[in-house]
């Protein structure tokens, strides 16, 4: 309730969430930092972010963008995989892509595709295969959930003549 200051003790390396540097700058109170541990950056790769639609329609093609980042893994080749996880714990491979890290500090956006074959909530996992020398592999995968709806409707748009508004309605 009456906090006078915050003491942040960290090694300065974060794997998930908001960067503490930006959060501390927005704080309404002073933030004091204490550097702890080993500040050496080790070879690591991670699935930083996954972009996808939350809702799709039955029989549509699902487009998923996976952002992958790697440090100190130049000339290593890994597999980026998309698997569907079912309710009984079985994983079904959906898509796979080979990534070669071309520099010591790599960032790439990779497109993966799946089919919305059945209605309901689909659980997918996007992951990069572990490479020797990584300190942690917990950040090598991200889970996403996509709802597949079976409620597509056909709508007729009738117009007396071509018009830009009609094209905009059709695209929407």
C-alpha cells in the first residue's frame, strides 16, 4: 500500500513477458537494481511470438506466423514444427520447416499452415528442436488455441450497378 521503492535483483536476462527496463521506466516509484549471477549470454533459441487468428471457420486454411530468435547458433540447422495436441494427449504433426541460422544473432518470421478439419477448440504447439549448448529449452515452444466454427453463412449482395462500396462490403 505504501511502497517507497522497489529493489530488483536480477541477472538481467529475461525469457518471457515485458522487458523489465520498460516497465521500470513507467513505475511511479523509484526502482533500484542489483546485478546478480552470470551475465554471459549463452547460445539460445526461442519462439518469441506466434501470430494467428483466434477464430476460423470449418474447412479453412489456418495461417500461423511464428517469430523465432536465436543467439550464438550461427550455421546450425533446426526444425520448426507445428503439432496438434488432442484431448487424450496424442500429438499429430501438422507442418514442419527447416531453419538455418545464418548469423550469430538471428530473427525470422516463418509461415506455417494447418487445416480446420473439425469444429471446436484446436490446441497447437509450435516448437524448435533443441540444440546442444542451450541453457534452457523451456522457451523453445509456445502453445496456441484456435476456435473452429461451423457457422459460415452465405450472404447475397445485390446492386443495380458496380460501386466501390459494394466491393468493400464484399471484402468485409
